[in-house]
């Protein structure tokens, strides 16, 4: 008999346990290196990434009896190893045989996937291993029919906000005061949140002066069961499918994404890239959707008879405006986090994190939905007008950058003038309708009720015909712990010593037990069309109690 040692699950062994892979090179070449790129086991740590099987000892195996173990997976996607009995493993091919002595003693085997699942229409990730024995004449042995074990390649999952933040990443842009301000406030917020690890600053040289840390990589993970009931975890750093240099056949991708190879890849951390280099002109105009501000995860929930214990991938994508199709196919192929898609085509940047987030809360689902509400922002400003505060200013001490003159200009503006700005009022009204459309889908898919929705006020303005947050978009923050959320500092009007937009958010989050820490992101992020979430990224802890193989997907 052939038995799987601890559950019929195996991993794509594509990390770099010995840190042998080069950190520089072309996009194409960097992606070729990982522990499954060769036919050897790469040290003791690498052996932990392999799932174990064994043939049961057959002490009475007749002389001359041999065995084979054959995989039905597509060629090159699965590799078997055989123990040498001394702690080492050698590759076992379909054509190799197990000797009589090995059959009598029993043989320990190990299996690895050579890649993650990319397209489940070509392979669904399941593999049947067939163990067959033959006598000396290569005839079937009486009473020893072939034994089949079915295994599944572990899917790659993305993190949701109910998982505890472990490590926060942010770009450190050399000589930029806006970067300094952001990082300083972020560190203070992370300290208040009690993060186990300090904030990791990615150097300018590592990310090629690209401050949008959320956008060029997405932390994920894959797990398989181990002895004792826990799991073995390998993190997976997805590289964004942003094609910045389509004519460069070797390195067409956004350069900052190389951070998954030059910094993140290593022991129990894999790096994955998937993209379509040749795109239509219209698809090229959709490239922002490939940034990972447009990839979030709805936390776990149950609705009716449908349960989503691992949550669901959440992205902006519609028929006419969509991310890279091969990357979407790859994410959908993981199956365990069925995606929810909404329309973000109306937004300049086109990301779901501009208008939606999720936080832990005492609700039937265990979480609350946080959404942008421009109508509430307008109402708050109108109330201040009615109180005689129309001359009170927003954005005091802040500056916009005028690209026509290449100069900074004062951003301060009165409540009265904001309400008189026809463009801001029109785009804000449009954003209300568009966010409502997103919300309708989320309500239908999750069952979330109005009591489970937290609305955050900020207005929109037009930008190249699209919509963009005029005020700092406070939804676009970082959830640091169950009780701490880091939000962009709104620079709203100060009335009686209090920023009314800060206070509204503090009060709203206090109802679910969360403290808001405001982070200065104006110069390097807000006025360049992004916010705190766009500029940060997070590794989160995966509890041993999470067992995707029991999810039913």
C-alpha cells in the first residue's frame, strides 16, 4: 500500500531555502530560480517543504519483485523523491523502479509541486499516484493490485484583516521629506498597535524609488498539515502584473516589483509573477488595475447555506475594464477564496482600496465594512456653514503641486469655497452613486447590513475625466491590530480646536473598539493620487486553526 503521511496535501516548493537565487537579473530570469528548479533537495529546510508518503513494508515480497510509483499530473508539474535511508532523497521518476529489498523494508517518498496552480482549466491541482508491483517476469502479482493515492496541490491564499498584522512594509525614499513624515507616523502607529516586528523600510534601491508599496507586491501564503495538528507555511509574494516596458521582452514589468526577488524571496518565502506582455491598447490603459491596491480580501463569513471560511478575493473588474486576464485566471484557480468583483472604472487609479476596507467588529460576521461617503462629507461642511464657520479652512499648511508651473501652491481653502466648487460637488455626487453600486454588490454577496457599515466622509474631484479623492481618503488606511487603524491625516477644518473629520472617524471607529492613529501622507501620497494603504504592505499571521483543506472548496 501507498500512504500519505499527514493528509493528502503538498506544496509548490518554489521558495529559496538556501538563498541561492540571484537578486539581480531580468524579469524572466529572476522568476526561473527556486528550490523546485532542480532535481535535488536543497538542505534540511527544503525537506520540510516536501509532503511525505510511504510504501508499507511487504516483508514477504518474492525475490525479483519490483515496484513503480507513477503520477498522472501534467509533465513537469510534480516531482517525487525517494529516501536513501540515510536522511537524503533522490529523484524518483515514473520509469524508475523500487527494488525487492525496498519493497520489503518500505520506502519513504516525498513530493513537491514545481509551480503553483496557474490555470485550473489545464490542470486542477489534483494528482493521482499509482503504486504498482510486478514480479520478476514483469507480470502482475496475485493479491497485489495497484494502489492509488490522490493528493492536492495547496492553493495560494491572500490575507484578510481579521488575521493579526505581523510585519509592515513601507518604502523609504531617500531625501524625501514626505517619506520621512509618513514613516515616522507609521512607526508610532505600529508601536501603539503592538506589532511583533518593527516596520520594515524598503530602501529606494530595492524598490527603485517607487513609494506605492501596496501596489507592486501582494503577500499570500500556502500551507499543508504537519504532525501535531498544525501546518507548515510558505509565504508567497505575488509580483504585480504591471507592464511598464512592453517592448522589453526580458524585463517588461514594473521595476519595483523585483522586490519580491531581491528582498522577499528566501527561506519559506516564494515569489510568483504572472502577466500577459502583449496587450491591446485598451488593455494597456487598464494596467493600474494590476496594482494590488486593487486586490483585497473580504474576511470569512457565512450567508445562508454558503460559507466562506477563508474569505473571498475582492477586486475591481468589469467586462470593459479589467486586470490582466492570466493573473485573474491564476487567482480564480486557487478556488478556496471565490472572488467578488466590483466596478472601479470610474476612479482615476481604479483600486478597490480607494473606497472600501474591512475591520474587525462585534457583528454577526465578525467584521464591519468601511466605505467612502462623499454625501456625508458635504453634509458636514454644510452644517459648518450653517453654524457660521464658512470661512474656516481645510488643508491648512498643505500645498498642491502645480505641474504646469512646476511649483507648489497653497492648498488652504475655505469651507464656503469648497461647497461652491462645481467640479468637486459634481464628482462627489457621482462618487456616491458609484460607491452605492459597489455596496449593492457587497451587500448581495455578504449579507452585510447597514448596522455593519461604517461610512467615512471625503469628497472627490475630477482628474483626467475620472474620479479622485479630493480630501485624503481615510478609508485607504492600514489595519494594524484589532484595536488600531492607521488612517491618512484628513487636514479638515478645525472648529473649536478639533478637526471635524478626524473626530468623525474617531467616533465611528470607537463604536467598534478601534482607535484611529492619523498618519501624515499628504506630500508623497495624497497629492500624488494615493494614501496610507497605497504606501504600505503587511505580512499577517495565519493561525494553526486555519485549515483550508476543510473549507469545502
